[in-house]
C-alpha cells in the first residue's frame, strides 16, 4: 500500500509537496541536492488535490559524504 505525505518546512522547493511513502512510518529521508532532508510525522492531516494526507515536518538536513 502506498500512502502520501505533505512536506512542511525545509527547502522551498520541497515544502508543500505531496510525496508517496511506502510504508508509512515515523520519518522520511528524501534525497535532495547532494544530501538528505529529514521529515518527521505529525498528528496533522491536510486536504490536498490528492485527498487527505498526513503532514510530515522538516527537522534536519544531512550531507552525503564524498
């Protein structure tokens, strides 16, 4: 089953995006511009064009070691 999440905060080009998550969990790790943006699940839900989704809030960025 694929669920979707609404990203809240973090880089401007990710904030507000709806992304698929499989399976749903407590954290998301999204590859972005040579690193990862980390989001944590919240208790909030929002109605989007793709239906009601869980809001995940940005909490940190990690860099990929070269």
